[in-house]
C-alpha cells in the first residue's frame, strides 16, 4: 500500500486498515517462527505498511495533514 493511497483514506478506513495489517503481521510472524514462511521479505513490507498507516494517523491527530474532503 502506497502512502498516497493511505492519505486518500478516511479515518474509518485507516483504522480498519491498521487492524487488518496488524493481524496480517501477527500471522506472518507466526508463520516465520514455525518455519512455514518461504518469502521473508513480506514481513518487512508489512511492517513498513503499518508504519505508513500509523504515521498518517499521527499526522492527522496533530493537524499536520488534512483528511480527504476537508477545506483549508
């Protein structure tokens, strides 16, 4: 998921994406520790996606960036 895609999401969509990506990361870590994960680069990609989501969420909380549809 790209940063531009995340920035166009509403607050509800971002919260839902955060939950989904967090669950996906949990499952990937579990697979990695049990030896079932063959492509470990997926772990890093998922961590980066979660970091992007949390960054946009934090920026909006501080008022640095605007939500889609906001004027100003």
